[in-house]
C-alpha cells in the first residue's frame, strides 16, 4: 500500500490523498505536479526515476487505511536529476 505522503518535497504544498495532482517515483518520493514538471523535468532528484501520477485514495478507504502524516521537505535538494 502506498504511503500517500501529505506534501511536496520541494515546495511543501499540501497533497491530499483523495485528490489528483501528486507525482511519485518508485520509492514514493512525492512532488506536486508543478514541481515535478517545471522544476524537476519529470525525474526524481533523489533516485533519478520517472515521476508518474500518484493514484488517489477514496475518502472511505482513507478512514480504514489513512495516508501518512510525515512531511518530507527538502527544498535544497530540488533540482533536476543528472
């Protein structure tokens, strides 16, 4: 099950699990659509992997399987991966 991290690692924007707009890599690093596209060029700055749309989780499922509350914010590490 995905952690569904609550925010963008670059800009710290809230990314609710039940809403579209988040991008993740295979390690679940999480970014907003704007940072993933405009700042990172579709690549994770941590692993170099592709950033893809994170699926949403329904409100009903969030009650039983809550999203993570741990925010990861690394603005100094938000640059295009080599």
